C-alpha cells in the first residue's frame, strides 16, 4: 500500500509542476495580450516614434528587428549547415573533432552579454564595421550558430545510412551523394531547428546593445552599415530609461506584444513545418 | 537432400573469369575478418556465397565494389582483379568501379523519390540529362527488373509506396540503370515473403548470362536453386568453392558437408 501512496504523490507532484509551467507561459502571454492589444493600431505599427519614443509608432524597431533576423539567417544558416555537414558526413572521430564539438557546446553556454562585448570588440571596433546591421547580425549569428549546427547535425543523422550507401553503390561521389540524396531529406529538419534558434535571437537584447541598436532613430536604415532600432532594445529603453513610466505603459505593452507575436509566429511556422514533414518522411 | 538449379549451366570447361580474387585479407581495425581468400568468379554466371552468420561472406561481397571503404579503420591486403584491373590499385577510380559493379542491399532501400527518379538517379549522376534518353533507360531497366507492368502507370508515385518485394525489384532496376557488368546482391530476399522471394529468384535466373551475379544468401536451398557456383565461407576463410551441383552433392570438405546438411550454422 505504501508503494501505491508513493505512486500517487509522485504523480501529483509531476502533474503540478507540469501545469505550473504551462500556467506561467499562459499567464505571460495572457498579460501581454490583454495589456498590449489595446495599444496596437495601424499608426502604432507604421509610424515613426515621437517624443523620445513615448508617443508615435514603432515602425523603425519592427523593420530593424526584421533586418537583423534576415542578416542573422543569411550568415548563420550557411555556416551552421556547412559545419554540420563537415562534422556528420566528412570528419572521422578524432581529438580534433572532439575539440570542435566541445567548442560548439561551450559557445552555446556563453552568456549573451559576452557575445555583445565580443561583437563590439571584433566587428564594431577591430573590423571597423561600426555599430551597424552587419555587426549586429554577425554577433547574433555567432550566438545562434551552436543551435543551428546541433539542429542540422540531428537532421543529417535522421537520414538513414542506406540512403548514402544506395547512392554510393550507384557510383555517385561523396558530394553528389550528400547533395542529391542526403541534404534534400535533411534540409527541412535543418531549417525547422534553425528557425527556432533564430526566433530566440530576434528577442535578444544584450548582443545588440553595443553592436547595432539605436536608442532613437526615427528613420529607416539605408544600408547594412546603418544603425537600426530593434524591438527588444526599444522595449528595454521604454521600460528603464523613461521618466513617465505610467503614461507610457501602453507603449511598453504594445511593443512587447509585437515582439511576442513575431517570435511566437516564427516558432509556430517552424512547428507546423516540422509536423507536416514528419508525416511525409517515413523511411 | 540435394536441390539443383533448374537450368543447367552452359557446358564450358574453362569459364571466362570476371573477378579474380588473389590472397585477399581484410581487417576491421585489428580484427582480421577475411583470411587469404583466393577465388575466381566466372563471367555471366551466378555465384552464391554461403556460410553461417559472421563468416565474412557479406564483408567479402562488399570488398568487390569497395563499399567497405566508407567504414573507417578498414584495411585490405591482396588483390582483386576485375576486367584485368586491380581494383585496389591507387589509380583506380572508385566511382567507375561502382558503376561497373552494381549492388543490391539486404533491406530494400528505395530513395524517397518517385519511381522514375529512383531509376533515373544513377544515369543522372553519370551525366545523362536528356529527358527522352532517361525515359528510355528507366523503362528498359524496369522491364529488365520485371516490375514495369506493375508500375508503368504510376512512375510518379514514391518508391516507398511499393510493397517490399516491389521495392527490391525497383532497387534492382535502379542498379541496372547504370549498365553494370557485375551485380552484387547481399541477401536480397531475406526481408521478403516467399512469393516475393520467388520473383526475385526468377529475376536472377533471367539476368544470368547478361550479368555476372554474386549473391550472399542464408538460405541453402536458394543457393542451390539460383547459382552455378557456390563458395562456402567459415570464420573468415573460404573453405570450398566450386560448381554448385558438386558442392551440394560431393563436397570435398567435412565442414562444407556439415554445413549444407544442416549439422551447424
């Protein structure tokens, strides 16, 4: 009987903890939607900020975040996929590859503010890109690279070896095999995993503070060497650097709501993509 | 009990040799999997490799198109001469070797592409782009693999939608599409039901003569039914090799006799 009791208690605790997590996520979303949705208007989404951001819209921040995501994808995706192909398809287990893997997992554990300072040191100052979309995208790319490599490797591992053998046995070269009979099946999985990582990068503040983010720049960027506003940093500004906190509450929640919609939207797209894929690819 | 192939092999005393294996040793790391194999595979005939699990017959098969190369830490000593070229010589192009020596695997492995694209995969790899030419090759290969009638109206569906037996014949068609001289088969029917197995065996009988076929099988009746020559492997050694009829009626070696009469294995 004591066994049965333990069983019930364990079940209860696990149930409680699980629903606590769901509740917290639900509460955060609920709170932001309830307080943020009323602030959303066509003007809020399409106008320049006015009076240091306490009035007007958040268009430059939306556009800025959009550009940063595009830049990060353009840099990190090819690098990450290429690394994963090297690690999974070409390299043989050795001390060297073990060090690469150690490096990747260490990179994944580096605090984001450290990436920010690193990006400032290397891209902004040493390479002379200045605070710019380029420097910010490169910094964010460094941050999401481990996620993309790991996701891409998993996707490559999911392709059965019989696909590789079948292709090689027909006289295909290694690269032909990878390009024609491994990558096409792994690519959707790679993209899904990578999108989840990039969605997170869109919401990061610390890496962009020193590398790209403008406090207030009520115009749209003109080149990749231009600074931009970005939603997370704009939110940080509104929440900490403004004297009249109560009057700009709607601005804060409105910005948070837009950021949340973008990040969750990206995740939802990735999840739908993945579930459709799982149904399609049965070996 | 003895069963003999239902076709009598052509009566040639000195058959032309397609694959000449000379003193072949094979190592996985430090473990030696094949010991001093010497064997001459006759052209245009079916040669069966039999023996208990782990005897090295599959490893041997995979040395013939260098598929073992893709496993790390393997090493080959000795020579395998195919069409008067040592396939382990440094100047050998593995791609050209594998084009000449096709392979069919134990588990059918159609690519998750259409039936057409599965068969066209090899020719495309080797540079054929012309659509009409590809169509012609696909049809010819599927006809040759005795699956054309079953799939001719649905070449666009995924190869994965076919039954196991059909998938294996699709894989044979895919191997034939690059026009090999030699076909290696690694227990091609072991994952199939008896009816599908029958069809694969019929197909082997039909391909015999046009292709040199080397087939690994667990099933001694199958070896007796489909092959002209049989090689018995045991613990990495080639124990006995000769005409199937003779191996199954008058084996020279005690171990061979024990194995084919079912005393072990």
